[in-house]
């Protein structure tokens, strides 16, 4: 991406963060805001929850590997494609790297993806194509995540890079890139 275009992209990311009132998401990374939480269930969790989140292509700005006890639906909104890394709970099944993005027909991007409960998940902005050509439309991605029952901090499990690398040795490099 040309220097002037990169500055424009960063300005757009900052404008989106201000518009949505996004705040840093500790441990996991990125900036987010919860836009909705449903009524509280008898166990204290909300019926459902929805967040909007922003990641940039800065080296330390990624969604760190984590897992949740319920399915989570990811939604693409704007910007560059977002590569997810999904490690199935068994440790032996194939690792999946789907892409959320705008090019549904040409590149096979998805606009919505459900991550099954117990799956280790992480994500990062895809700033360029495999050949290095910039096809991102920017150096950031705006996306959302929805859960039912809703998210609570108690259900969040942060990934340990070395433990995950041992469980998925063929993908150790990728795991270390998406772990904090």
C-alpha cells in the first residue's frame, strides 16, 4: 500500500473507532464495543450479545487465539478481508483458515461464519493477496460477533501458545503468530 493510502486507511480506522466508541479489548486484542446484550438468564448470562470490532494490519493488532463455550457468529462489515484461524478442539483435525470479506463470488470470502463452541479461534487482517498485490481496500477490518447465550468473561479461555503448538505441531508457527 502506498504511504499516502496507508495514512488514509489509518485515518479511516481511527474515525470508525471514534464513531463506534471502540475501546481496547484486553488480552484478545483489537478494539470493540458491545452494542447489545439481551435480558439476563437465570444463570446470569445475557440471552445473547453482539459486538462490533476493529482490527488493523499493525503487527500487534490481531485477535489472539481463544475459545468460548458457545457458538459464535462472525459477521464481515467493512474494509480488508479478515483471515480466521480455527483449531478444532480435538487437536487432530485439520486447521481451518476461512476468510471473511467482500469478495464472495471471486475469492470465496464469507460474510458470515459460525465458529463452533470449543474451537480455538484467532483472526488477523489480510492486507494483501498471496502475490503481494494489495486487494484489501484498506489496512483494517470492521466486523462483528454475536452469541446466544451471550458472552461473559467467565466463558473466555485464552490460548497458551506453547500448549497449542504441542497440540497442533504442524501449525506451531501460525499459532505463535496469533498468541499473546
